[in-house]
C-alpha cells in the first residue's frame, strides 16, 4: 500500500541537519507533528567531490523514505484491523 506523498510531506514539522566535521557524512532528522523522528544520512565516496547541499538533499530523501514506510505500514495495519 503506497502512502500519499503530499500527506507524508504535511506530517513533517521540522528538519534538522548535521554535517559531521571532518567527514563527508550528513545526517537529517525529520520530526513529525506527533513526535516521530525519522533519520536519514548520506556519505560521499570521494571527499574531494563532497557537496554539502547535495548531501543534505540525499539525507533528507532517505529520512523521508522512512516516513513513507511508516505511513504505508499504518495504512495497511488499519486496513487489516477493519476487516
């Protein structure tokens, strides 16, 4: 069961990013209005080609995928419980 992307975006209340100093690792935490926190990260394979903005985009996309999975699970669970 697929989650509606617009609904998933509306769940997000805050975005928190962190670039680990001296590394190519970028983390993103998406916080929902009901307190759930989804974490995503990115790691650049080539330190010379590291781009912070791109790392943030990838980390956010990975965290958002976790929210998609959560929403799909909740919808499926509701569907099964209704039967």
